[in-house]
């Protein structure tokens, strides 16, 4: 029975990837080609996610929660927990949006690489799906319990965001910048040069 779980997960992952690639192939005709500006924006978004995942641990600091629970009045403690919950929800929503944007750009960048690799595509897709699943669970936990419960799941989601970004940065390193279009050329063609 336990052997069926990994096989089912792998099968589901393959089906999701196949559906995404099928849908993506239909959408590529409607999307503009990747530009140098897109590439630069991806670098900025990637750096932002890296920096924010390093700083976000402060929002989930259990020491802060323990101190406030001990030393603050009930009104201050309630306000503190509500603010931390709001910050945590905003952060996860922002990071989810950034990671989804990076994944979209990744799919568009696949034709611009020096050496395309199906295993790399599968690994990045698996990391993306892991982050999206973990972040959905975290958003539910944050909404229901606040930022100081479910810390293992929160830590896992933060870790998978960082892991996705590390792998995505490898994608950016594999891009041949000479094949990217300038910003003004992007609306004149649908295909990589």
C-alpha cells in the first residue's frame, strides 16, 4: 500500500505536467516572445523572493509570540497576533504571485536556453507544484490558526520557495541572452529568434 503512494504522486505529477504543457502550447501563439526586459525583471523578482524568504522568518518568530503572550495586555496581544497574521497572509500571497510569474517566464524561456533538459523541466515543475501545494496549506493554516501554529509547514513552504528560486536561477544562467528580443521587438513576433 505504501508503494502506491509515491507511484500515485508521480503519476499525478506527470499528468499535471502533460496538461500544463498542452495548455501552454496552445497559449504560446498568443504570448509575446521573451524580451531582455523580461529577463531583467525575472532577475529582480528572483532576488526579491530570495531576500524576502531570508527575512520572513521574523514574522513567524515564536520568541516574539511568547514574549507578547507573557508581557502584554490582552488587547495588545490580540492586536499583535492579528497584525502578524495579516503580514504573513500578505507575504505568502505575494510570494505565490511572484513564484507563479517566474514559472510562467520559465515556460517561455525554455526555447532560449543553450541546452534544454527535460529532467530540469520536470525538477523545476515538481518544485513549483510542491511550493504551490505547501503554500495553499499554509494559507489555510494561517487563516485558521495564525502565524505561530503549523510552523513546520510554514518552514517547509519557505524552504520550497527558496529551492524553487535556486533552481530557477539555474534556468536564467542557461538562457542565451543573444536570442532575447529587445522590448520594442516583442510584439512583432511570437517565436524565439
